C-alpha cells in the first residue's frame, strides 16, 4: 500500500512474493516500477514492514529495493531485519551503508508503544499478536504502525493483527493521543464484534479500509463484507479525508 500526503510518501508491506494460493500478488509490472522508483513510487520516504511472512515481506526483494533506492528508510520488526541481514550477507552487499537506513523494532507482546520522529514522519508502533493467537503463529513479531505524514495525515496499518480486545485495550492512551484518519485493518476485523469495537472505540478511526482480502471469497464472506470498503484490486485508490484536529 502506498500512502501519499503532499510530498511525503510511504509504503506498507510492498514487497512480497508468496500468495499462499489465496491472496493477490503485486503485479509484475507494478513491482518493477516499485523497485525502479518510477512514479507513483518515486521519492518514497520510508517503507514499513508489519511482519516476516511471505505474503508481506520477502527479504531478497527488500534488499534489491534498498539498493536501488538509496534514500529510503525501512522500519521492520527484528525478525524481518534478521532475515534481511542474512540476505545482505549472502549477496555480499555493503552492510554498513544499509544498516544506517534499517530501523529494527524490538518489541515484545505487551511492551509499551514506541514513538519516533523522522523528517516528515511521526511514527508510533505497537506489537499486536498475529491472528490465530493464542493457538498459532504466536512466535511472529507483528507490528501495527501508526504513521503521520507531513504533520497532516495519519494512517494506522494493522499488519495481520489478531482482532481481540485484550491486545488493544492496554494501548487506549496511545491511540487517543493521535487521530487516525485511515485505519487499514485486515478484513477479518469487519467480521467480529471485537474488531468493530477496536476500530470504533479504541483506534477510533475516521475511515477504515479492509485489506488482506482473499482473491476468492466464499458466498458467506461476500455477504458479511458487503457493507465495508475493501481493497481488492492492485492499483485502486482512495482519498483520505483528514479530519480537523482539536
Ligand atoms: Zn501473517
């Protein structure tokens, strides 16, 4: 996902190559433009990776990208950064130069939120367990980034967060501290009462856009998702309505 506000641009989970036979891949031509920094993927400020799963992040592609776009910074969980470092060593790339642009986020479940500023970005991040919790994928470091571009537009990207209130409740103050203009939850947040409560009462997003939608939806899912805004086609766009700040 590409987010643009004025001259500031960021990408979320842009480079991956496994669709697990279920999800939309980035089309080859779009991926080529992205790697080459061609419009609209020119002058990207930062890339955010939610977690190290093949439908969100491929280390070798990210390395290729960082090498071809020498001013872009990367923010990613340590698990993804470790995989990227292996790819860097394997390729014999200049580790020192790259390390300056890679920000590894070391967060455990339940840790306080982190916030940081970088040029035109204000960044907040919390670790939220991956969906499937507590039965499966508990070892995956899944991050939810809240990014304010240009001091104006704030987007919260959930990664593959588990839609359970107890992961979000402890961060009420963190979420109240900034207005999320656009929340980008995985579509399963629209399918449970807890997911709605998280979006409406905790994150309190002005606008929500569901992602991670399987290419083939069951009839039941098509019905229960009919009222929500979902991203399903590569390249489709939305306008983010920025609400006035108090
Ligand atoms: Zn995942």
